[in-house]
């Protein structure tokens, strides 16, 4: 985010068009995600920005559904998205 852009003689409409295109490109990446993709505990922890132990605790408490295949544990992307949409906070439950 160290890019500096100076705008001169740009109309409001042109600026909005440019911003809209930028936002569409960013959301295009999210829309191309496979809903059936299975994520490992490590991938989920990196995506959420928490420790792997925290992800394990979310699974044990039932906040995050997981599937065990052999000795490995996977979380479906769809289940992760649903857990993040819930109103209750996963981190600070009283």
C-alpha cells in the first residue's frame, strides 16, 4: 500500500468509475473461491489471523464444523464463511 496516486483534472464520475473497477477486481477473487474447498487447520488459522490452537478450540466448542479424514482435520470453506457470518463473536463469548 505504498503506492501514491495524484489526481489532477479528474471528474467525480471518472474517479467513481476507476474505484468501481478496482473494487470489482478485488471481489472477483473472492467470488472465484471454491465453496467445496477443504482448508487445513493451518490455512484457517492464517486466514483468520489466530493461532492453530484457537482453531482447534473453535472446533471443540462447536463454533466451526470440521471433517476428519484419517489423522487430518479439514474445514470446508463454506462452513468457515457461515461461521464468520454469525453475529456472535467467536473470540469473546461470555
